């Protein structure tokens, strides 16, 4: 079912419920609002289902994307006030759903709200309550990034599928990733698992010859000869798989 069909089905179900229970005209005085109560309840239910947990966010979403379905949406203040005034209809709708779900079942879920326990983030940077539990225990519940420094392919595919309906900025804010990452994923979705970038400042062949000629020199001495930092020499030696000496005999220096 597409989102458009889901909105239409939800609206028809709510509108039929209000008419069957004679709740479609509960106001006895005051000006009649532009939006019907069925439209407001539909917007609230669909908005909460899509993750918009405030009246302002729901109003902005339908004002931006579904104005052709709700052309009389009006201003945000009127929408929020009407949402608050339909609490009795929400209670009646919840009681009706509860009576239907409780038939032949001892336990059922009526309503719920999300708790931010897990998120897409590397394990060492996680600040949620579950971050104190071992990685082995958490593995079946959410993805861990202890060794991998890249997002998995399934997560990238999910983010790009959502991006087709949202902008780059909204998608990046929703999933907590950078816009540059989204643009790279849009060009190439497959994660790069190897580092094939060649050295740019240090000639690796010359460094290997320098190590063979001066095997006992310090890294800062090699850095002075090559005109780079000692940190760069350390990374270059790591690429050459040249480790520090582990022998116990004294060096020539």
C-alpha cells in the first residue's frame, strides 16, 4: 500500500466511525473550523506514524507535501487548537479500537511511543543506556561499529530510499549523517573497504632505500631529510610494514 492509499484509507475509516457514532458534529456553538475533525485526526495519526511527534511538525509536513489533500489546512495555531479540542474523539476512537483488538486476546498493544535507546553510531561514541552493555549482547539488536569505519550497505540503501521523498538536508538531519556522505552514496552506494590512495608527499621507494641505508635513524631524522613530519614518516613506515626494532642489542647510534 502506498502512502497516498494509506492516507485515504485512514481518513475513510475515521470518517465512517464518526458518522456511525454521531460524533461528526459535536460543536454546539462557535464558528465551524475549515478542516473537518476526520481530517485533523487523519493528519495526526499519519503524522505520528511517520515520526512527526509534534503538532508543528505534523502541520508543516502536510502543509508542504499534502496540501492538495488538505487544501483548508490553514495556519498552525488553528490546527494545534483543533487538535487539542478533539481529545474526546481520540478517546472514543481508542476505546473502539481496544474493543476490537481485545476479542479473543489476553494481551494486545494499544499505543506506544519510541524510546531513544539505539541509534546508528559507532559503539565507542554511543551515549545511550545500552552502550554500557557488551557488544556481543547487543549484536542481535542493533548494528555495532567497533571495527568498521563505514556505514553498511543496507543502511545506505534505506537512507537513499527515504531521500527520494525528502531533501538532502532533511534526510541528513533525520539519520544523523552528513550531506556530503549522502551525495557520495548517491554516486556510489557500495562502501569502500580498502584504502588504495597512494602516498602524495613521501616517495615510498626513496623511503625504503633510506631505511636500508640508515636502519638506526630516528623518525624525526628521516622526517627532516624528506621535509615532512615525524607522524607522516610513521604512517609511511607502517605502509611499508617496517616496525620498530625489537632486538635487545645496542644500536650504532
